[in-house]
C-alpha cells in the first residue's frame, strides 16, 4: 500500500488576487521545514469534521520551503470562503503531497498539455519546472477559458513560449463570451495533432472538457491510457 501523506504545518506569508475569483497563497513550511513533491501534485486541507478541500500546488519543487497554492474561489462554498479569508500570519494544516498528475521525463513521447481555466495550475507547475530544469524537448499547451480574464498565468505562459522555442502556447477563448471553452479547445487539439500515437496528453479541467479532448485524441488512434487527466469539476 502507498504510504499515507504526512500531516504538515505551514504559515501564510502572502495572498494575491490573480483575477477577482482566482487567488494565490504563499505558505512558509514549518513542519516539515521543506516539502518534497512533484510538479502537478496537490494538498488536502481539513476545514472541519469530514470536510476537506484539495488545492493544487502552483509553485515548483525548486522551492520546497515555500508552497504556493492557487484556487478558484468563485463557487463561494466552504473551501472558497476559507481561501478568501486567508491572511499573512495564519496557520495552515494540510496533508500532502497527493496526486499522480505528474510528468514522466523518461517518456519519449511528445507531451501535449490541455488546461481549462483554473485547471492550468498543475500544468503551470509542470511547465515552469521543465523550464527550470532545462527540459529541451518540444511541448504544446492548449489553454481554454470562457473569456480572457480567466486565462490565469497567460502573460507568464506567453513569456515562457517566447523564451523556449520548443514550447508552443495556444490560448483559446470562445467567440461567444462566457461559453464553455471545451469544444473550442478540443477542436484546436484536433487541428494541431497529426500524429497522435506519438503523443502523451495531460488534460486538466472540467469533466466535459476532459472527455471532449480524450474523444478527439482516441479518434486519432491514441490509446486511452496515453491521456492522463486531473478533474477539477
């Protein structure tokens, strides 16, 4: 059986609004003083009896003493209210790291990343970590959002694409403002992918978008197990 994730303690050092509904929080690790994790993983925060919420790690393993969590607080549920209420100095207890949505550097296949709105958080961690560690193989990101304001980390991703010739970044926003971006993202994947059997796909976002992208790739004869996914809603 896999080992249980450790119980950790940290303290909030900063909170930032990336958009009105997407926040980041920096946590300075206390116990342990540094957390070993893989880019793409998440932590589990207990908010009450039988009430826990998962938050993706936006930072990379290069900064194990400070974690950055990122969350969509638009749903306004218990997890959203907790995250909105964070302030510097607040203690945070969590378990982690958790999750298997991680990049395998030994895999010779070309990576295709597809993210929907806040699903970009684990993908961003993976991509930034690849850049930090001089990963020089080609990679593609298709990033869909209902409107430009939901393209979190867009400026950073554009800068990353300019600095890494092998990294292709394709933001997607539906022509009808506010429409779900999944169909347009899947259609772009359909146009971009000409050799699906040579790919491994990492898809993060809503279940509908995951299904749409997976269906497109499987229609191009990509094996189902070659599509790794992380469901956010």
